[in-house]
C-alpha cells in the first residue's frame, strides 16, 4: 500500500490524536480535504475508523513511536 506524502502527514497527525479541524489548521488545508485524505487512507487499508487505520499503519511500519507521541 502506497500513501501520498500528504496522506502520511494526515495519518501521523491522527496518530497524535489531532482532530480533523486541528489537522486542517496545522497543514493549511480545509477540514473537508483532511476528511478526503482519511477516506483515501481507509480505502487503501481496508478499514473504517481512525483507530483501525493507526493499527494497520503501525503494523506496517508506516508510523513510528515518534508519530504516536507527538
């Protein structure tokens, strides 16, 4: 599974516990765009929640402990 750079940024922010609104402000994009990136990540991973996406990303080595701790 290949994620775009932006999807990786969104996923790392989700792993830190940021909300869509916070992610949008941090990355300078709209909340709607954040949700679109999340939908793409969910589709690529075959999951339907943030927690499941983080679990899959962690298992596949796509996020590091640094991402989880902020």
